[in-house]
């Protein structure tokens, strides 16, 4: 499945979640429960099962590790410098830094990759998350704090590391890595079937929950305000990732999955993080909304290029 044919079913499901919330069928509490079920049950089951299946050799892929961590190290300061050059204040520049690498690579990336690349693509996404999820969270928040205050707080870094260490998605990937490296390439059939049932909930739940969480004001004003960080998120980061894979080659399906994951819109929780860290949270919400809408144009372009 390629191009628009991969995006249209995603768009329809996201729109359904948005419409159900607007009509009152999905209450605020219900949408939160969907997120909880997805975050704590369905996605951990999916990621553990897929991480186990990729095999211990794949988890030792040095080129993949180097490429994704180079992007984590250099993309945030580049976004910060661009924001400073554009005259943004420190609170908005910190948002630009935060969202530069924090794509919606699970709630939206998972469905896109599953529809486009199939089970092999989901395994590649699980490998990417297993290798990079901890650094993705820690480095994005560390760079954002530097942009906000000009320095690093030891307490804040420790709090971030602690929260990531207890993240169910990180723990599921870590457990899968451990099982795979220990040689458990195949789970008992009954356990594999159980995890498969739970994991199958992820795609629809992720898209419905994403749709229910979107808040759109004036679309044109939002796009005009957030265009630079939206372009950085949807175009620059995946382009840099593609260039890094040219320098550090990996399996084609792995490269395709990671490029697509980095081409996703801004993660919804960027708004929550920006608010908690006293950044410009209103602007963070604009980036989430603008990048989600425009990704419906850019994702088919990336799929067509990869295919």
C-alpha cells in the first residue's frame, strides 16, 4: 500500500475519533481511558512481541545506533539556532528544540508503517524504538532545557531519566531486547497469541485516540504561526535521517521504517511537556495541530519516495 492509499484510511480513522469527541460519544474521560489502555497494555504487548522477533543480531546493528543518535544529538541544537535566528523568545525557541526530534512515531507512525511496510516494517519500528527510545526522551528534554534556561539542571535530568526508565514502552522494548539477546527468538505459542491479540488493538486505538486529542483553532493562523517548526518536523528531520543512512547503511526496510517514523507529525505529548516545563505551550499545541494536518500531504510524498 503506497501514497494516498495508505493515508486515506488513517485520515478517516483520525477524523472518526475527532467526530466522536465533538459529538459527545467519546467523553474526555473515555479518550483518556483509550490512551491509558494503549499506553500501558496494547503498545507494550506489541513492542515486546516485535522486539523479541527481530533477533539478537539485529539489535547489535551499529550503523543504526550511530545514525539515530547522531540525529538526536544535532537536530535539536539546529532547531534552536534557527529559532534564535528568527528572533523567537526563549520559551518558543525551547518548543522548537523540543519538537525537532519528538515525532508521533507510535500513535501515528505505527499505523502508517504497518499499512505501508507490513509486519517487517513494524519489526523495524520496534528495533528503532528499542535502540533509541531512552535517548529520544532524554536528549530532547535536555536540549529543550538548555534552550529554555541556557543550562542543564542535574535534578531535571535525573527526573527525566527516572520517568523514562519507568516508561512502559521503554520497559517493553528493554524486555524484548533482553529476551532476544538471550536467544528467545520464539515465544511459546499461547503467549505469542495472547500478545498478538493485545497488540492488534494498537492501530485503531492509536488513531482514534489521536483524533480525539486534536484541538484545531483557526487552521490558517495555526499554519502561518507554526510553519517553520512544522517544516522542520515533517521534511528536515526525515531528510537528515535519509542522508545518515546513506553514510551508515542499514537494511532497506529498517531505513524505510525509521525515515517514515521521523516524518510523522509532532508528538501530542509535546504540548504536555511544554506546559510542564513552562515553555510556550500554546505554540506547542499549534505545532502539533499544524504538523498533523500537513502530514496528510507530506507522508504520501515520503511513502512514494521510499517505494
